[in-house]
C-alpha cells in the first residue's frame, strides 16, 4: 500500500516515524512518501518536503513567509495527485494539514488524522472541517473522545505518546528521591526561556540547600544559559534523565507538564508572555486550566502560576509546599495515580498503525 504522511514539526516527525515502523510490520510492501523530518526519513519515508522548510514561528514571520507556505501547499497537492496514495495520514500541524485534507478528500483519498487538533481550546470552527474531510480521527487525550462525540464526530482514543515514552524510559531507569535537586524546565523557545528562567533562578535563591538543574533545549548552547548564571548546571536534550534525579520541578506550560506528572515528580507550572499576547489568548482560549495535567483530570492537581502570578516570591512559596508539606505531596500523588489510570496503558503508534491497516486492507 502507498501511505502519504504529513508532519510539520519535530514532535510530529517523531510520532509519524513510530507509526511507519509499526505499519512496516503489518505491510511488507509499504511505501511512505510526504512531508516530515529526519526521523520519518530514517523510518523509510521519501521526503518531498523537509519540515524544516516550514519552520515559521510568530505572526509577523508567518505573514512574511506566506508565499513560501502557499508554494509548499501547492507542491504537496501536486505530489499527492501524482503519487495517488491509498491513504493520507496527517499528524498534528492543523493550519497546513486542513488544506491538504480538503484537497485529498475531494479526490476520494481517505484522510486519517493522528493527534487531533485542539479545537476544544481554540479555533472551534475547525470542527466542521474535521467532520467534512476527516474519515478517522485519533486522539491522544482521554477527554477528547467525549468532546468530539458531542460534536457528532467519532474519535478514537489511541493512548498518549508521552506515556509510551515515559514507560519505556522507566523500564531501564529508576527515580531517586531526597537528592536536594530541583529541575527547571523553562521551555524550548527563546522567548519562553528568556522570560521564565530569570524568575525561576530568583525563586531558587530561597532554597540554598537545593541545586537547580536546567533542561537545555535543542538549538541553544551552554553559553546562552550561562548568560543568566555562569554557574548553572545543564542537562542537554534529555528531560527524563533530569526529572529522574530531582525532588521537584518548575515547568513552563506545555507537554512537559504531562511528562513530569507521568514521571511522578511534584511540580509547579508557570507561564508568562507579553501583555498583548496574553490578552489575545484570554479572549480566544476558554479553558479553566492551562496545564495538560489539570485539563485531563479536570481538577487543580498542579499549581498554575500564570502571567502576573508568575513571580519569584509566589513561586518560592509553592515550591516550598511541594518540598515540605506532607499533605500537599500526598494530594499530588493521589492526583497522579488518577492521571495514570485515565491515560491507561499507551501504545499509540501500534494502535494507529492497526487502525490504518484495518481500514485499507
């Protein structure tokens, strides 16, 4: 069979490549083509377009690259027409992928969508696009199936990739407690790091007996972090190794909050952006929480310090509770147990591959 995959970011490349590996076990004649990254290429995908050619962030940058993006959309459409795949598998990246879904659907190519767009958070109007153009929708958050069911869309919960990778790590690694180490996860983008890390470091001055260790993000060298503090200890490109040796973590909102919880490490979640961006987000996004942990549990498992609340004194207070309050620690442990139960045993790559293969074989 001929499979056309489109992933536009590094995380999507990782998820897509894992599905390809599983599909090859089911279909020895599988041909993979489309847009992806180095991991998908290593898994056997012939890249028409490398995702690094789509690496555009920020409103102004998108506007400046609009002609390049449109050119790449036309390029992918033309290639789909020539390749004539048996199935199109879209991975996250909704802005680009919905345009391709529409094109493929009109040509009777079945469209499967892995990692459903977070329309429950914003751009809910995209629900009608899913209903119209997507044949199979695969979710990685347990509450999403109920959300889509209320919208008249059948969605399948396939498990969570973070649970899969954390479980794989924990089979060969153990967690250590009482190390007097705190993990600082200030994000992976320059704006996130430059905003969050100084506040985290200021808060850590309240804990002289604890060592702060920073998760060094890909694309940033030691010199960048040492500009904030020349004595800062870093662990590059391996957040799990860092979390496994720490008593608690301070985490910028994102997937890392879920991974930290799945590693059973107590955490405080924080997030801060520009006043304009925050005002827009407050207007557009209608959610009670920002962390995936709290969203999945529908409860305040982890403390969220957002915007003006994200300052050193409040952060120090919350971190102290995680380190000293037995009640707070017990409460978080209970929430974490519930989280593990809700997510369940997760083998999303296997599940998606099986669903795809059954639909076309």
